C-alpha cells in the first residue's frame, strides 16, 4: 500500500478517458472516506499532535509567600488533598502500563489471573486478516483493471477461487433402464414380512423370498408388517408413478376379518367414509365400497393364527378404496367399533392373488400387466 495518500471527494476525482495507477488510489481513498470518515479524522488528529506533558502538581502559597509544607512556611502546614502524583497521558509513547497489575486497564494477565477474575467482555472476532478499506481498495483495483466490467470481474473471481465452493453439486438423474431389462412381478407377501429389502431387527424382508431379485427392483407401494396380500414389484419407474398417483384413483380391494357383527349404520359409515387421524391431522376418507362376504376358503391360514374369542363372533368384509393412507383400513373399522383381526390385500384393479399361497411370486409381461391395471401403454 502507498503511504501519504490524499483523500479526494467524488467531485475531485478527475474524469479522464485513460485510467492510470493513481485512479486506484483515489478510488480507494474515496471509498474509505465514505465507510470510515470518523476513523480517518481521528488518525489525522493523532498524527498532528504529540504526546501530552505530565501535569504539574498544584501548589498553594501561604500568607508569607511560601508554599505550604515546603519547610519555609508554618510547621503545621499540610499538603492539599488535591495534590497528587503526576498523571501521564496514555498517548505518551514513553508511558508504560502494567497490564498485570490489579486496577490497571485490561485487568489481569491471562497467564496469572484466576478463571473467576478474568476480564469479561466481547471477544475479538476472527477475521481473514485484511482490513475493510484494504478489501475495498483491492476490489476497486481489480474492477478498474477489468475496464469497469463488473461481470468480467465476477467471472475472474470464480476462476481464482474455484467453482466447487460456489456451485452446488448437480443432481445426478438416474439413467433410464433399457426396455429389455424391465421386469414385473406380483407377490403374495406373507404376514410378518417387511415390504423392503434392507434388514430391520429380526423381521424377515423381501430378500428372504425364494427369487433373487435384481438390485433395481423395488415394491410399488407397501404393506404393513401385520398385513398380507398382493404386492407389485418392478424396476419400471413409470409404472410406480402411475399406480401411486392419487389422481388416478386405482381400486384396491381388501379382505378384512373384523371383531363382531357390524350393523347397517356401521356399514353406512364405512361406505360414506369416516373421519380418521392421519399423522397429527384429521382426514375425511373418500367414499368406498363395503360389503359383507363369506370367509374365503381359498385363503391360506395365517401363521400365527388370529386371536379368537369364544363369546365374540367375527365377520369378513370386502372394502374397496381409491386412496391409500397409512393403516387406513384398520383405522376405519376401529372408528365404527369393530377392530381389524386380519387384513389381506386381495387385488389392485384386475391383478389379484386368488389361489396363490403365501410367499408365491408370479412374473408378468409388461403389456398384460399394464392392461390388467387399466394403464395406457405408450
């Protein structure tokens, strides 16, 4: 940095077509005068004045012209209480102050002071080591060097710093799976199995099924661990989106064994859609199809079997929904006073698990599966 620079106002900056090296200094001084005018004035005053001389002690004369207490006056004369030792101005370069001495400004030294007697105050903020006026001056120099083109200076700054600190990591979109590698399955998920491949405790997962699925295959939707029935599995992301999209309103039929015999009012409430709690909010269920059915003879026995009471009968219902909330069927039957004992997802549109055994896997052709699910193939 250049010493003895002159601070210029905006009007005093010469407007010339050609820029020279002095423009940077003038611009720096001008910006600094705007940012820190009080600091600049304080520095000028400090440079113009030297250290103050020590104050002389106050001396009072007695009636005979002698100073009190100097031996020439009365023997009983006393010093004035205002007579003190000379004080040195802190701006005096020759004056030194002991920071470790108690009572001096700054308190105790860090090494000798106990923890409860250390001076408390605002901690000095760590900076990059460059003063603000120097930062502004450096930026001004670079802008002038770039010919006043701010965009060019921004591009040069990116190149100096590197783009990895300024640019977010782009989202890597998964490449589409080739048509020949697409696979479609529908599975009878057993009771107690998780609808996922990753292990969670001692519960069985889809990885425990007989077929060794490819790593790109995942279930479409999910079934709770204590539910059983049909689960579609594929690596076709388009099918996953089409089936789970709420606006498509695909039918999902469940076979439900409940506790007790529901009356007509309970069935009407289920048909019209009761209000259930989903998360922390109440949800009004959409109207659905509900009817009493006989116990399905083709349905395999559950392992372990359901809890039955001798004096309380059970009943089977067929409930067809067009939406899928978390544990929706169980909450619906509980809201009308009939808890669910067994829940089996029987079908999604035209794909069902009739005459299948627990854990069985069937593979489908793409065209046939799309047609059975009432999805247009394109």
